[in-house]
């Protein structure tokens, strides 16, 4: 998969040339996307989100939903 990733003020802009689609990722989706390297499961992603956004409990539901949405958009496998 060959994606073009560019930082934006409020997240990331990801261009998928194979589909000619541009995706704007908000800060939460950007963190999740950056962690998708095969080394992080949903629990690990949630733990990082808790650190980054300074919340008391790891947001496992948000991490799982974000992973699912990125996969549906074809941005992660």
C-alpha cells in the first residue's frame, strides 16, 4: 500500500493514489494511524491515547472504533 501522508494543523492528510481519495484524520485518528505498524494491538493503542490526551482510563472503545474505521477506509490492513 502506497499512501502519501502529510501533517496538518489538526491531524494528518492521507492521500491514497490507488483510489484517488484524500482522507483528513483528526488528532485521535492520526495517533492511531501512526501506531499501525503491526506492533500495537487495540489495548496498546488505547494506552497511548490515554497518555497523549491525558485521560484517566485507556479509551479502548475509541481505539477499537478508530482502528475499524481506518481499516474500512483502506488506510490500514
